[in-house]
C-alpha cells in the first residue's frame, strides 16, 4: 500500500476520533418505557393507559440484569448517554478496521524488499 493511502487512513482515523462524544456521558444499556397500573381503587390509571414508567436496563457479567428506574426529568439525559455509548461503539469498530489495515500495510512494507513491488519480474 502506498504512503498516500496510509496518510489517508490516518486522517480518517483522526476525523473519527474528533467526532466522538464526551466519554463521561457514555451509558451502556437500554431505555425501557411502559405503562403500569397501580391497583389502587379509583386511580386514574384504571381508565387511562396507566402510569408511565421508564428505566435503564443493563445486562451485567454472568447474565445478571440491573434496572435503574428513571424519573421523567432524567429520561432525556439517559437517552443521550445511551446514544453516546452507541456512537463510541460504532466509532471503535471503524477505528479498529482502519488500524487492522494500517497493520497489514506495515507488515507488507516489511516483507517487500526496498525498491521492488509485490510481483517479481520474470527473466527470460
């Protein structure tokens, strides 16, 4: 691979790094919203869709699940945190792909003798 292509890969990697959201906002998990009925006689939830509840659900190591209930005022921040997590994950995959290509380029550059291409010319 040419030096120019390596420069382009490095520039692309820098651009991806510049697009990452702040790490302190990252929140792994899923936002779950649903309606529940409290069961109290005469409560409005008997006739309406119920009480709206939201929580962050996270699957931990060993398959355990943790749920954090979210007041309505915190819902937007939690959504931003989960979106930031997905952006980080997507960018990490893209950066890893670039790094693998750069590694291949370095390997190929070390294998190829100086001043010669990949293919040997036949004498004849």
